[in-house]
C-alpha cells in the first residue's frame, strides 16, 4: 500500500469532497426536446449484437443440457 502525503498546494476547502448517495441525489433534468429515442446502430454493431445473442443462447442451452445430464434426466 502506498502512503501519500496531503498536497499543501491545494487549499483545504477544495481538497475535501462530499459524497451524495444516488437515492438522495436530485433527479436529472429532462432534455428540452423531450425523449431522445433509440440510439442509432451501424450494421456492424447489429451483426455483433446478433452474434452475441446467438452465442449466449448456445451457452445457456449447453448449460441446461449439462444440468439435465447431471440430474439423470438425459443419459450420458
């Protein structure tokens, strides 16, 4: 662990900070135009997200298959 000494060049008032919990914080202001709408995605991003979705579905399928194998519902 590195021990640091306080910086003497910063005034004491500026060196301190106050932590605000997110539940106690004021809500963010809405944008003047209202709702921003969905974010624009390029074709590459859409393809990557589709591939990620397929990969996750495959992995969950393999997990379910393995759990059923271990439970004895599917023979080895």
